[in-house]
């Protein structure tokens, strides 16, 4: 069984694209093909006209540098300080011996600190990652991706384990960075209301196939029912934002 089939799309520079669909629809596979965490068995993936499906070694490393990844479960080194986790985004720019010893140049440390500033938690730089809340850990994940200086950011269900107010805070950070830096951003989401609020463009996957590709104004209730293959339920929306929530 193919995770993706008959699938052909072009993402334009600077777009904020939300990919929706049920679990198993192929959303994560789609994102992971972009940075070659998954290698397609057929077809090609291009970044800026460069075929990454055939890249290996140094060429693949350089292409991956251009693609930052944000994960559902944060993927932080929990016992390491926040700053060290963000510096992981600079690994491809630094000789291996420096990364093994944790001897990052001053310029890279300044980049990492600036990224923490941009997601609102510079004071957490010396704190162990496992001492942070879920929302703060995801902001570290965003800062790590941003430290790569990427052209593209991929976010694989970045709010799945967060409460509604924190989810909105994370999505606002991603949207702001997309606008400020013109970084092409692809986000996998399950929640329909959140997709409609933040996306420039919505892509709908069902059983590995593209069933919708259009603007938020075109994404009607009938469209979402077609994407999900069933009526929409309360579980398909995350609910209201709230400024009263702690973060």
C-alpha cells in the first residue's frame, strides 16, 4: 500500500500551507518526503529546482539545511539546556568535532539566543528542556528550526499535544515568523477551525490522495467532509483561544 499516490503539488515561496486529513491520510509522509526523512519509492521532490530525491552525502546535508522541522513530540534532548537544543539547528554549519564537544562559535550562540528571543523565551536559555511546559518546549523546537536559517519550515502536528490556548500561541509564532522572514511553511493539522484561521492555502489528503487544494474561502464544510470522508464532529475543532491561559 502506498502512503501517497497520484500526488503532484507545487508550494510557492512564502506560502503558509496547512495540510489536513485523518490519521493515516499521508500528511506526515508528505512532509517527511520534503526533507528526505522518507525517501519516495517513485517520483521526485524538488526544492528551488533541485532534485533532493537523488541527493546523497554532502549534497543532501546542504539541502536539508534549508528545511527546518518541528515535531509533534518536540524531539528535544530533555536533559540538555534549552540553548544547547537550539544550537542543534546550527550543526550543519559547524565542524563535527565542535558539535561533539559542544564548542559552538560565538556567532552561532548569538543566533540561537536571538531565536529564543523571537519565540519569547530568552530567559529559559540555561534551563533544562524537561523543566519547561509543553508549549515552551514547542517554542524551543521552533527556535531550533529557525536557527537553521531555513527557506522552508515543516511542522508535523505541532499542536497535537497542547491545550487550545497554547496551540493558538504556537500557531501565531509560526505565522509571524512566516510573515517576517518569508519562510515557506507547511503545517500538518487535524483541527479544521485552526486550519481556516492560519492558512493561506489548505491541502486535503484522504487515503494518500490529494482531494482538495485551495484557499480558506473555498474550504467549506462540504469540502472538509469530503476530505475526512465523514460528517465533521466536535473532535475536529480545537476551540477558542484564551488570553487568560498560562504559557
